[in-house]
């Protein structure tokens, strides 16, 4: 069986690879926020509610390393950083929309 590789992740199963990319609790919610447009760290933290700074920083760093999110630093005082979804992130967001629809459907029952 062929190995499937994406960035630093490797799996024998393409489903495992896809799910591992968004497996952590906050990653789908971060994508949901970024689907609305670029955001600053504080805006994302506020939208997610109970996420810690450390957890959010870790998730954003992983998503940036995976090519799903871009991080832009502006040379201003005070410093400003904005996060945005990359085309790869947008493709993933589109791919997980059927999961959202399925979840909403089964939650109705």
C-alpha cells in the first residue's frame, strides 16, 4: 500500500491523513472563523471563547506549518499579526462542509 504524505504527516490511509490534519478540537473552529476573512489572534480567541492562548498559538502554528493558514506580521507599533486561510485551507474547508451537513442532519434526530 502506498503512503500518503502531507507536509510532516504520513499515513497509509488517506482518510487518516485528512482527519489528522484537522483532528484537534480547535482547528475546525479556527477554519470557520478564518472562512469569514482574515483575523487577528485576539479576534480568533474571542470568537472561540474558552480556548487558552497556548492552545490557540499551538493550533495556529500547526495549521501554518501545514499550509492551511497564512500568518502576516505588520511592522507597526504596536505589532500586528493577521491570520488568513490559504487556498489549501479553503480547499479543506470546502471538503469538510459535507461533514458539517451530516452532523446537523443526525443532530436533528
